[in-house]
């Protein structure tokens, strides 16, 4: 399990406001993306849309889809191109992953949000930046890393609430000022043949799962065999034996087995019809505060960490969309699946093949200062999702 849970009292990390560090890091950003993530080509489209909003002096929220670890850095390429630096709302745990990250991230514009509780300080920081139109803010509306470029997850309410609160405050400061949202579509493409680049990692995974080496098999067949073996391994650990049948219903069943008993204990209600990520967040909010207080018996601490590990596994399982490899899947879907296998087994990733990314800036959506309709879909989030789906070519 990756270290995404911080069992310390939450201390907000505000952004630094200077230009020196963003400008310096912007110069090395292409090298960093190439070396760390294999992203070597960038196709930036509709830049003029964002440039017009900057010229008009609007408070700007950028809302990208979130399918890969490097998404935030890729969005930074827009900032470098415009020579206009951004702020980025980011989970608190990334600031706790070493002194270097803790030092650098605020200086290049990142500020923290507490995912395990209400974070008024992060909301206040966001609203203040937007109301005064200091810099654009990047907020991922899905709220988490989805791992699938061909799937858009449910939009979280928080970004729209922040945008509306900023619109109300901006109206007080500058009655003619606006808050606008630009959706940003990130679409990654594999460059060159996939099979040679992933041969080594597939052999490593097969060895971990005690599978015969499948170097002579077609790539798709090899990936399918690994997926079956990995799911069987999980089922033996949590259900006592491997199940049979198609993978999609088996994944869904195991998610319910993992989450429903925890919902019964920690929340007193089951939310099986809600998105898995919403259920995960609700459970973490219930479990983590007790660990932060540091006054639990050792046995209870271990039990809670076991529960968090089960929640993390449910989140991993949800990253495998049903029928994602149906028919003749493109190399991008195969790569994403192989990367998920590697991350699930080792909590680590590395670039396997060179990637290109198309960055498409959507049209400005003016934010209404009024509140969203009660009990109905948020029209702002609907507009963001519609643009993202269109730009990504999703149904």
C-alpha cells in the first residue's frame, strides 16, 4: 500500500507566491517529464482560449482529467508556454514524502488539501486566489487518480463549490469581474511498438505470480493471463479460493466483500450504489482521525491499518474498468493495464515506452455566483464533464 495516509494532525501547507522557482523549474520541466515519465512529445491545442481569459483578468480554474501521475506536470507545460504561473491544489500526503518535496512543491505553486476531513483553510486559500485573480488554480475535478485515459470518473462537488464561493467574493471586490472554468483534456499516446518496451516488466510480474514465462505469447494473451492470475491471488487471500467466470463481475464482487463490512462497522450504512471513491473517502474520514490522536491500543492501531489496506485494495480494483480490454484494445489501454499490474504488486512505476500527450484547452465556462440546485446535478460540473468527454472522444 502506498503511503497516502498521514497519521499526524493536519497542518495546512500554503503556496509560495514568488516567480523564481516556477520559472526555474519550468526550464527543466520537459527534461523531467522525459526522464521520470517517458513523456517526450507535447501537442498543445486551443491555447488562445486561456490566453483570452488571462487578458480579461478573470479568476480562472483549470479542471483537467486525471489519469496518470504526471498530469500535474503536463498541465505545467501550459504555464510554461504562457509564462503565467499556476497554483495547484494537491493532497497533503505529497508534501510529506521527503524534505525535498516538502521544500519544492509550495515554491512551484502547490498547496495542500486534507482528503480525510473538511479543510476550510484550503477552501479559503482557493477562494482568495480566485477572487483576486492572482493566478489560475489547477483542481482535478475527479478528486483522485483514475489510471484510465478512456474513462472519466464522477466529478466531485468541491471544485464547483469553491468556484461559486469565489464568484460571490469576486462580485464584492470587483462587480464586473468573473470567475471562469476551463476544462483541460489530457490524452496520452504510445509512441512506437509496445511489446518490446514492456517485455521486461511482464517477465518480472510473471515471476512474482509464479506463472510460466509468456514471452512467446501475443501481448494481449499474455496480459490477460496475468490479470486472471492476479485476481485469483486476491480472491484466495480474501475469499478463501479463486472464483470462476468473467473478471468484471468478480472484481465488483470482491469490492463489495471488502467495503460492505467496513461500512457496517464504521458508518452504519451501506453505499453500494455510490462510486467506489466516494465510499473510500467516507471510510477514511471515519477511520483515520483515531490514528492521528495516537492514543489507541496497539491492537486497535493494527486493526485500523488492516481496514485501510482493504480500502486501498478496493480502490485498486476499481481502477480496472469492465471490458477495458474487450475487442482489439489500443496500445494505450494495454500499457495502462500493465502499469496497474506493476503498481498493484510493487507500489512503483517506471516509464516503459515513450509517450506523447495532447493537451486540449476547453472553452471558458462562466461561473454563476448562485448556489447549485438542491437535489439535482450541478450544471457547472455537467458543463465541465461534457467538454472533457467531447475533447477526449468519450461517449
